[in-house]
C-alpha cells in the first residue's frame, strides 16, 4: 500500500513536466478533514500560470518518506500533533537537517496552540509560518500560499544560479586546459537562460567574420537547449538546415528576425565582430531578456575574437618556426621534411616517456630549431661533397654554440627549449660529444631526445653520401650505441617505438632525393 496519496485534476506527468506545470504542495496531517478543506479552498489557485498538485500524508513517517523521494516540494503544511505531541516538530527537524532541504517552505498548523508555544517554535525550528487551524480562513490560506510560493521561486532561482555559476567556473577551467571556448560559451549561455528564467528548446550563438582579403568565416561559439546536443553539433555546417537559413538571412539583411517562436538576433560590434543568436523559445521574450541576451552575445563573441586572434598569432609563430627549420635544412642541401619528422618523433618519444603536456607541446615546436646555428656556417663547408677536414669539422661543430646564442636571448618557452636543444643535441651519453663534452644526464632531456631522433631520421633517409638504412639496421645501431652515444632509457623507448617512428618517415617522405 502506498505511503501517501497524490491528487491533481490532470494526469500524472514526469518530474520535469510537473516542475513546469505545477507547484507541488504536501499536506501532512492525521485529520482527513483538514486535507479536504485545504484542497477545496485552494482548488482554483494559480500562481504564475501554474496550478497546485497536492500530496496527502497522514503521519510524520509518511511525510518524511514523501519529502525524501520528492525533492521539489514547494510548500508543506505540517500538523504539530500526530503520532506524538512533537511529531510535526521532529519532522521539520529531519527535513531541514537529515534531508538537508532548506528550499521547501514549511507552514506549521496546530489545533492545540498551547502544546507548542508559537514564539518557542519559531525561534527553535526552521519554519516559515505558524498558524492555528482555526485562524486559517480561505483568504488567509491563499495569502500564505502566495507568500510561500514567491519565496520558494526566488530560492530556486538563486539555487539554479549558483549551480549555473559552478558550471561556468568549471567550464572556465576547461578553457584554460583545452584552449577552446565552445564549452565555456555553452555553459555561460545555460547560466544566462537560468538567470532569465527562460524556457527554450534550442539556442545557438554563431560568429561571422571577414578578414583583410574579404574571406568569410562563420564559427559556432555555443549551443544549448532541450533539443541540442553540442557533442553532435560542433560547427555551423552541422546545424539543422532551417537554423542555417535563418542565420544566413539575418547576415544578408543585417538585422534581427522575429518569427512566431523564433528569434534571430543580429549584433554587430565594431567593424570586425558580428554575432548571430538563434533562439527557439516557448514563451514571449521581454525587452529585458532580449537586452541581456544581446549582452551575452557581445561578451562571448568579443572574448572569442580576442582568443582567436591570439591563437592565430601563436599558430603563425609556430608555422614560421617550421619554415625557418626548412630553410636551414635546404641551405645545407638537406630536404625540408626532416624538420617536420623530427618534430613529430620528438613529440612521440616525449609522450611515451610521459614528460607532461607542456613539455610535449613545446618540444614539437622547438625541435625544428635544432640546427638553426647552421645559418652561420659557410656554404663551402655545408655543401662540400666529401669528408670535411679537421679544420672544417671544427667550424661545423660551432653550429651548436651559434644556434644556442641565437635563441638564448628570448624569454619565450619555445625559443628557450630550442636554445637548449641546439646547444646539446650533439652531446653524447659517454661524454665524447660536443661542444661541451657533457656526460649522461648533464645534458637536458630535450637535448638527449633530439640527439637520438635526429640520428634515427638521418639513418632512415637517403643522403648525398649514403643510402637509406633499413629499419632493422637502424635498430641494431641503436642497440650498439646504448650507453655510448645515446641515453639507455631513450634507446629502450625508441626500440619500442621503432615501427611508429619508421611510419612517420614513410608518411612524410622527402620531396626529392639529394644527389
């Protein structure tokens, strides 16, 4: 047998439908007549377009079970005297402390006012009103309910805002970690909808941009709503066809569009930033709601433009590093694919060694700078077809020091690592390398990584003075040089990864062989 009874003039809905259509009210009283009178007095009650859904419990035990299972009760009428003289008061204590429910508004009612003095009860228990049953006329009852529901509504809005802000803060952390704005924008958008108490089935924010050469780009910044899964909608092209049409129309007309339950906001901020906010809403928008949505679109779009601009500069810098590396290799009559391969090989080896995200990201872009010092070596030495004599070799060895000096003056992390790699990638584990004869781990890990991947790629490649080595011969060379030329730990890692390192060489071949 059920512990409590539910009554409503409408068929039972799921919890979400209940929350949007009804205010849930529970009557906890051992007198059946009190239930009937309360429901009759509030039968036609309506607040903010929502009617009441009643639950009836006839003991404190039943009331506790209901409050435990139904977490969105807006208002509870609780009798003081039921199983015992203090049953209602004990129930209030359990609701507030055991269930940690501080949202439900509680009105204590008693037919025996002397059994629980009003001042003492209000002082010692977290209740919202205390009434004798005889003083609650229909008019006063409705007044109590209006006041209680307004209070409950405001508390829930604050609670939702707090949860929304937690999601925004969490999303902000994700931005810092992943360098993407999409999750941040969607979380802020959800928070905005909650603050506005706005019910929407779909909402998208896109950014429209033209560069100096009039090339256009449209980016999806954020998406949320009941009908939206951002994991499935990652860019403008994956938007539903009708949504894209509205967005394109707003851009073409350079104005906002209002059509029944569709609102497409067109916002232009300066000459460079244009945002389009597409909203499918279930209730009419107020002027304030439209204004706040406009502010949201402006701030997220401007943030995105700033981050995108910085990212563009960073990517340009990284591409220029590769170009410089290519240019150095081509000057020494090597093929440019070498610098790209050693960058990927270094990244793969650092990942295998679990050297940390920052190190892995940096070494990929610093690796192409390993031979930057060759820019200071005469072409007569770089291009000499035969073996270098002793004097020429001494000049060639200075490229490690020259590369270090070129980069050491920068405080940027890629240049700082590039300087260390340029300076130490010709050192040997046994101390017989150059320019300083460092032994073992006196040479930094990035230099030791470059020392081995540089040789692996060179051995796998055809050069003017040699044919490409087969993978097995390279593997044997690494085994033979473990603890001599190379760090034994790195030798073991490269042997484990040899097939993948060889695959990089095959996937990014030299454009032409050097004769």
